[in-house]
């Protein structure tokens, strides 16, 4: 195997899997996103680091160029880690990279990661399900919230917790859609920015205040009764290192 599609976890490098840390320590090349940058500290000294991430306002390397780079690196016979924030198969375009490698006949493995969708809320003291409060959790992307890809009425009707990733720019429209679909405007919301990292920020408000709230990317936006909880014992995960 030459290419490993590896989840870097939500930000705190301590939340990498043991396998991810082992592969990073052995890799010749690490191709990483912006949100996976902290974990590159675990790469072997001397490993080549390739940043294909998008800086705010900057240009990201186009996905087909990343796919092509992974295929070329894989064919070179070097040990390649493709490091992606959170879990590589949750809104990470890891599936597209796996397909490109498979089509090119390049052997690869997938290493799941701790997703920010659950870890960022946990780092703010919020369990995404909680007996008596929420029996379901829906993880949705807010990216292109208006393009019809997500049935927001169905999301609202489900009645559990909603975790929105990539939803900062569209948060007002999403809140309007959820309220129009019957969600209580007073539903608690927590926006967790840079969850699990030392610079983590948590903003809490009501659903009908979300559009005007000063939320910045990257944030996981939690909508539902659980968002009012703050089980401080869980937060912040970064502090567990002492
Ligand atoms: C392209 S998606 C990738 C998600 C990733 N595959 C995962 O499982 O966490 C990027 C979005 O994930 C969320 N995100 C990633 N890391 C985060 C963190 N540490 N805190 C809060 N949100 C985070 C943000 O919503 C961000 O816009």
C-alpha cells in the first residue's frame, strides 16, 4: 500500500487514532488540508509536507489536481499520507480521492478519524444525543444550503439534534428554513469554533438569533435542546493533556 487516506481528527493532535499517528511517523510525504495542519507535527522529521488547503480568502488546490497529485505520488512508490480534517469520509471529499486512486490502480487504505461533528460539541460540553432530550442526530452541510440537496423540512421534523458543518455563511437562511418548518425559534444553538483546539470558542444563542450572531468559520453549529447543556467535565479536551 502506498497511499493512506487518514482522518486527522478535529484539531487537537491528541485526538488522532493510534493508526494515524503510526502512519504519520512512517510517511515520506504528507498531503494535508488546512484543518489538518496541527497534526502534521506528528510527521517524521524530514517528511515532505504538501499543503493543499484553503486559507481564508485564499485559493485551494482544485480537487482534480489533488486527485492527480495523490495518484502520481502513489505511483512513485513512496509512503503517502493524505491527511484530512476529522473523518475523511464525512464531507471531506475522501470518497472522490479513493475513487481516483482506485481508477488509477493505486493501492490505498482508509483510516477513519474522530469527526468534528461530534468532537467539537463534546469539547463544548454538549452530548449530541441525551436521554430525554434528543434521540437522534442529523449531520448536514450548510454549504450551498439553497440548492435543494438537503430537505430542511425533513431535518426539522426529525426532532433530534442538528449539527451543521460548513454552515457559517448560510446560518441565517438555515435558521429561517428550520423555523419555517416548525422548529421553535427559541431552540438552543451552540456554535463551536476550532473545537478541541486551544483557541476553541463557543457561542450560544437562540435559533432565531443565529443569523445575526457573530459566528466565524470553521464552526460546528449545534441546533437542539442539547445545545443548552454544558457538561463542563468534558471540556476542553485540549486541557486533558495538562
Ligand atoms: C470540509 S468539512 C470537513 C469535515 C471533517 N471531515 C470532519 O469529519 O470533521 C469542514 C467543516 O468541518 C467543521 N469543522 C472541522 N473542524 C472543526 C473544529 N475543530 N471545530 C469546529 N468545526 C470544525 C467546520 O464546519 C468546517 O467548515
